[in-house]
C-alpha cells in the first residue's frame, strides 16, 4: 500500500521568526500511514530541523542544483540539503519552470541528483491553461515524464514522488475536479508502467496539487491513484493545515 503524503510547500514565505510562530501554533496528531512534510525556504531548514527532529514530521527543500559542488553562485547542492536533514526535495515546481525558465531536461537532472543523494524527489508536472484548452494535457505530461525516464538507465528502486499540479489551479482557488485529477494520475501511472514496468508504477506515489483546502481534500484523497497532496497557500495556515491532515487521516481509517 502506498503511504499518503501531505506536503506543504511554503514557497518564499516565513522568516525564521515566522517559522517559530507557525510551529508554536501548529498541532497535529500523527497517523503512522500518513506522512506530513514541510518544504521550507533554505534559510529555515536548520531551524525547522531543530523544531521537528524527533516529531516524525519531515522537512525538505523546494529546489536544488544538480551538481555536487562548485562554481554555481547562489545555488545549493544535494549534499547540503542532505546535511540539513531533508528527506524530500521539490523539483520543477511550475513557478520555477515558468518564472526561472527551467527546462524539462534541467528539472530531470535535479530529480536524478536528489535521487542519487539518497533523498526523495517530488517531481512537479502539469499543464498550463492554454495547453489544457488546446487538449494538450497528456502531451505535456508525456514530455515532462519522458525527460525523467531519460535520466535513469534502470527503473528506480528507491522512491520518487510525482505531483500533478495543473498550473491553472495553483493559487487560484479553482482546483481541478477530483475525477479529472484521478484520470490524469492514472495516465501518469500508465506512462511509468510503459517505461519502468507495472511493479514500479504501482509503488510511485502520485500527488495532486492546486488549490487544496480542508473543504476539498477528502474528494481528492479518496481517488484510487492519488496518494496525497502538495499544498501551497493552505500550508501557511496552522489551523487549516491541521484540518487538512485530520481529513486525510479519516480517509485512512475508513
Ligand atoms: C503549489 O504551489 O504547489 C500549490 C499547490 O499551491 P496552492 O495550494 O496555493 O494552489
């Protein structure tokens, strides 16, 4: 059975002082089968590690540079993230693809670098509004996943997470329909199955992201191929994230 993952992506929010306030206001009763993850800004990593160590809650990063070290001003290496205790690293969030023009190939190299360094990459994929309207969702997902397949000579034996995040649904309050998200998650699983085999495809967790809140999480998490959610705005609100996690737990107990 695939474990559910509830991942909060803080993006460029929360200073260290604000991180202390957030965790001071955040309570959760952890469920063994549901992972909770905070992907925080680099500057918050060590404070988050200090606060969360021994709690069972995971922390991770939002980006990485795919090289071990060297002359890459302003970048951060997988090893540095590993040392900061990151379990997961988000790769290819649409904001980085769109604003910072990260290519599919560059994102794929990040996924491989995170994987090779013993952390779990969360690969973000998804179509723009224009691509959706032009009926090109599947084509776009195929391009994004194909770039990853090219980086691996063998099917991965360790974990990789894929987050389906339709770009038009991020931060807009307009989530995909759960049925459509399930259809796309199944399609992604089929792409993986074709390339890496059925067994691997059944192990890879696929998340949905885009305007998730406590009032819609249940309808996504109950879909067969959706194994959790990547959460932006709602992950900055302690009470709302608490409610989201609680609702995800109720699904597991059903
Ligand atoms: C995100 O940025 O990954 C995201 C899903 O944001 P939001 O939940 O705010 O739509």
